[in-house]
């Protein structure tokens, strides 16, 4: 479970790849299968929320750092402008619930969304709750999709 927490923590701000991979972790806690899966999902969501809060803190620091912001704005692809534009649209329309919804989309990279919201917002608690719910939602949607797929096949 420590590996799942650590992986989920790191995926929020540093590692590329899907966070859904934790669902196939070969963990047997001696519980019924649904309880094992629920435990993995809960630990993963907590880890990802913790990693997101860490990214949020980094975003708050970067927001205050003029040279970093200037470098990002002058970069070839201007990632900051693009992510700010998209995040501002989502934040204005849906707020933190929009972040949770965006993070609930399986297999979609969410690190940019996390950092973009981190630069735009200031409320650590709302951010942590939104990332926890979005991460848990992503895992639930993934399990639901593959459960439904297995009944069709």
C-alpha cells in the first residue's frame, strides 16, 4: 500500500503515465476482493491528493517567482498561457467541481490541470478535496468501464 501511495503522490506532480495502473496492483490484504480494491482506490486517491497539494504549493511559489513565470511565458510553446486559458475557463464556469470533473476522466494526463489550477487558485483545502474526489472518481469510472466491458465480452 505504501508503493501505491508513493506512486499516486508522484504521479500528481512529477511522473508521466496513468494513475489508473494502481487498479491492477496484485495486493491481497485478506479482505474480500471488493474491499481490497476499495482500499487500493482510497490509498491512491489520498496519495494523489497529497501530491496535488504539494504541486499546489509549488504553483503558489512559482506564481510569486517572476523569472520562472517570465521564462514559461517566453517558452516556445507558451504552456503557461494555454493552461491558464483552459483552467480559467473551467474555473470560471465550474470552480473546484470543474477540477474534480476534469480529474475524473480516465487515462487523460492531469498534471497540467493540477499545476494550472495551482497557479490560479489559493484555497489549499478546497483544492485537496477536489483532487481527492477527482482521483477517486477517475478510479471509479475506470473500474465501472472495465466491469461493464467484461460483462459485454
